[in-house]
């Protein structure tokens, strides 16, 4: 991801941060005023959206730094590290909500619900729909894992807020226990969102395969000088894929020509496949095996 793209991602996160904090404060303040545990839980969920934006901005700032002596491969994985921190934050918030719900089960409290409780929740749902739509769209456009993961987090907040409205209705009907049950459900949904963010992040840090290598193979094999292509591996993030592969060429080619051909293959892959940040090519001398009527590979 180029520096100007990082700046765009950072600007998106900064704008959304303001909205998330406003939504969280509205839910938390009115939740505590009415003593509604489901609204308070939802408020913390929304507050975690804002906290994740802050972490994301910091992660983006570090990830945008160029490669240096200490980090010769760049700082791209700091963005992934930031997404993992977001997931850890979600797990912590879930634990706090579940602890509070347990206390409510033992000592039930009757919330003070009024029309403004519904107004607050409906307005915040509208804001969250806008945020998740905008952030998801920009995440796909900029190929930013942190924007995409954060939009999933915010999307879950919409469903959570709808469930809170349902709990408010049940409270009005005298079913106070539903408020606590909804809080527990919210905690479970937050854990689910955390896992959806954590697993892709672990895949990046553990160098899991990023893309289907068939397309790489097919494009490299279209080059006339290439006799075979194998041992293709990919790792990294969707917006910064690192590829290494072995390419067999005629053993009579000079070292200079092989070097130029390797650069040509690298440039071709970067121009034809989005998101490729680095390509390492190991050139192999192909030898013809008359007995097998074909070229041998190392």
C-alpha cells in the first residue's frame, strides 16, 4: 500500500472515529440514566468501534513508514498487528459485559424506559448503517484490511442495536430478564466479531497462502522464454502480496539476459495482478531429458 493510500485510510478512520464516539456516548449516557444493561452493553460495543479506530490510525501511521535498517521488509504487518489488538479489545469488552450480566441475573434491576430510549437507538442505527456502508466501500477500494475488519465490527453493531430495541419493548411489557439476556447475546456477537478479525490477522502473521497460484502460473507460462514454472508461494496481505517462485529457462541464456527476464516477469505480474508488492524469482537452468522427452526441474 503506497503512502498516499495509507493517508486515505487514515482520513476515513478519523472521520468515522467522530461518529463512533458520538454514537457510543449517546448509548452509554442514556443507558446509565435509564439503568438499561442492554443499552449500556451496546454503548460499550460502539465505544470499542471508536477505540478500534484509534488503534487503526496508529497502526496505519506505523505501517506507512518506508523500509529501514531495522525493518528491511517494511512495516506492513503493523496494520495486521493493529487488527489483532482490535480483536483483543473486543474479547475484553465481552468479558466485562458478561460479568455485568451475571450480576444482573443475581440482582435484577428494573430499567426506566421512555420514548427517548427508542429515539436514541433508532438514530444510532441510522448512523451505524451509514458508517459500515461507507467504511466497507472505502476498504474494498483501498484494499485495506483494517477498514474492512473495522466495518465488520460496526456492522455487527447494527444487529446489536436492533436487539436492544427489542429488549426495550420486552421491558415495557414487564419482561425485565430479557434486558440481561440481550446483553449476553451482545457479548457473544462481539466475540464472534473478534474472531472474524483475529483469524485473518493470524493468517497474515503466520504467512498463510494469500491467493490462488494458478493465475500466477498461467501468466508466467505465457512468456515465450519460460519453459516451466513451479514452487509458487504467496504470503502477506491482500493489498501487499509477496510472491516467490522458480522459473526454468534455457541454460544457454546469459546471466545478464536471465536477470532482465526476471525483472520483466516481476513487472508483468505487478501490472496484471492487483495487490502484488514484491516478487522474488529464482531462475533455473532447464535441461532437456531425452529419455523422458521433456525438461527436468530442480
